C-alpha cells in the first residue's frame, strides 16, 4: 500500500503542478478578451487571431485543469448526503464513482476522440477562420490530454479510497480533510 500511496502522491503532484501552471491562462484569457473588446468597441477593429486566442486559452485552461479540480475535490457533486457521511462510506462512493463513471467516461472520450484528433493532424487542419491561429490539431489534441489527466487523477482517488478503507489514510481527498480541520 505504501508504494501505491507514493504513486498517488506523485500523480497528485503532477496535477498540482499542471494546475498551478495553467491557472495563469485565466489571467491571459481575461487580458486578451479585454483587448478584443477594447479594439472592437473603442477602435472599431478586430483581429481573428485574437478572437481565436480566447477560444484556445479557454479550452486549454479548462481541459488541462480538470485533474487539478478533481484533486481539490472542486468538481460538481451533490453533497446533500455525501457531505455528512463518514470517510469510509465516502471512500466506497468514490470507488464506485471512479470505476463506474469517471474511468468509463475517460475511456469513451479517448475512444471517440482518437480518430477525430488523428484526422486533424493527418489533414494538417488550419485555422478555424481565415486569418486565425493555425493550431487546430493541437487544440483538438487537448481532448485526449484532458481524458488522460482525468484518468490519472481518478487512479489517485481510487488508491486513496482504498487506503481509507484499509485504515492507511484519513481521507480520500486530503484537501477536504485539511479544510475540515482548518
């Protein structure tokens, strides 16, 4: 169990590093969108590259931060019952959620997107619009990266839930335990 917990720690550290890096995309997104609005309404002009840049930054921010949100237990959940349950019951629920929802979802996204992304690279797809950014295959590849990051974090949650059941960890989501104590 110790080696598995070290693996979960490594996966959490990876997600934390990615999350801390991509959160700066939010700043870039706001600044770029502000510039687009100022150019359009003050100067009466616009640039397709800048408008597409907003789309790219938005997509990258959300798709790359998905594992980090799962790590922080910041994903959408109905906590009416779950929030009051003891950690062991939460661990069983998290195991079921990972095995029957998260990992199958990741596999489905990967399976459904692989040909879509591969075709984009094979065709050398260009910008979304004339004069736009020429990175469409990379934008589409973020779908696969997102599924992979979410699956990696799901493995970490699975390991931590098993550790809670084995009495080797106090909580599945360490950030939840820290917030409860603080």
